C-alpha cells in the first residue's frame, strides 16, 4: 500500500511552462499525477498513447475533445481514451486534476512537460 499525500493540490506552473504536471506514482500498469492549469491559462497537451482518467479536484473549465465538449468542476471524473485529442479551455478558476494513465504515461521527448516527479 502507498498513500499519496497532497495529490490533486494546485501547483503554480514554472515559467515559461503554461501548465504543471507532477508524477506521484509509477507502477507496471498505471501512473498517477497532478495536472495544474492556472485561471485563464493555456492547456498545451497533445493526445496520449495511454487511456486517461481525470478527477477534477479544484477549479472549473471546459474539456474539449474530438468527441465533444463539457463544462467540468470539482468532483467530476473524465475518461479520455488513448489517442483522442483533448484539452481544457475557458479555465475560469485554477484547475487541478488527478490524472491516472493506464498503462503508465510515457513523456513526449519533443515536448517534455512531465519534468516534475514527486518522491
């Protein structure tokens, strides 16, 4: 068993990055992290090769994807299948999300946003 303290807590991005991703856990079948986007921020993520689940822990935004869009806020859970283009827009309050990737997320070597790793 492992407890991940402070997962889902908003962390201000470090300039010049518009977002912040902190990986908390990596195991053979899954990885977990916190993704933070400030109010009125820009979500620059690309489609992933992994299935993805977001749990909104704070803030509000619209998630836009190939299959549609929806307004989300704290308590909402979003599933995005591997390969689907998606990003958050209209971020009206600092957005913080717990992100679960299965299988574990492989950082994009050309656009490495996943530089932070929690101990």
